[in-house]
């Protein structure tokens, strides 16, 4: 079963997918891209924030060049370098759907932390997005908010605790389900899925199942995943 099926998403219907939240966004984005490419379709990988470029994928900063590149490559990264050597977005992601089958967007940053609550300017989800994946790393459970979270003051405020609070599975579910957390900017027209990543062992998988059940009570589908060392960041997929 591929990652699209695991998340109960369909690349024919969910042609523009945005990824937000904490741990697992890049790995999942490239896993989604690989599966679509293997099915014979084309993919544009881009961002509305900042990402590191995949070293093995063709890259352009010119949306007008996409059509030509996609004639030769099934997966193309679209973005322009900033002063820090990261990629920022280029053009309107909705326009890219005219030249490709699927657009995948990293729409949030977490500075490699497994859980976050967004700032006022985050995430940047295009209004035409068909599906949003809110990610969290299960390694955050059992750790203090201030030690493990990105924007810990936001997470603490959302949960009504101090930053010394030890995160529980219920806390992770609350952050992912909240309109001030993982669900921020997700319109009713967008499918919303949660990715519970880093289920590397039985205790973490059990935590993931507890979070999964809590999200299901709120009508939110979630998938429990993990990536091997070589799969992380999608480097081995292309």
C-alpha cells in the first residue's frame, strides 16, 4: 500500500496537497511524489515557505519552464533560492495545475521539531488546495513543550499549560485538531489528514494508536508512519 492509500487520498481528486505541522513533512512529500511518478503522472514539488532543494530532482525558479521540464522529468522542483540557500516559492501554485497532474506544497516550517502551533502568518495554504496533511512526530510525547516544540509558547497557550508541561497523546491530538494548531487555515472544502510519524517501535506505535483514536472521535482520519534513516528527507526515493 502506498502513502496516498495510507492517507486515504486520491491523486486524481486531491491534485494540490499542502503539508503543514512538525516532523515528517519532507519525507512524506517526496514519498507522495514518488508514488505519483511511478503511476505515470507528473508532479511539481514547491513551497509557500522555505525548503531545502532535493539534490536529485531538476529545479527551476521559472514557472514558465515547467511545461518543458515535465516533458522530460516526471518530478520537478519549483522554487527560487533565497540568501540562506533555501528555496522559496515561485508563481501561484494553482497555475501549475495547468501543466502537471499533481502539485505538492510544503506550506509550513518547524525547524526539525516534531510538533508546533503556527504563528499568525503561518501556514501559507493556497485557497485552491484540495487536501492538507498535518504532521507530528511521536517522539514529542513524554517531553516538555519548551524542549521539543517549535513555537513552544503557542503550543502552551493552545493547551492552556506552561512550557514545562509534559506532552501526552491527548495533547498531540488537541494540537493537530485545533483551528489554532494543525488545522489552521484548512477550509471546509479541503480534505484534512493527520500524519503521526516516527512510530519506530511498539511504544510509539501504541501512542500513535491512542492519538489516532482521539482524532477519529472528532472525525479526523490519521495515519501512523515511520521512515527509515535512508528514507528520511526523501533522498533515496529519486
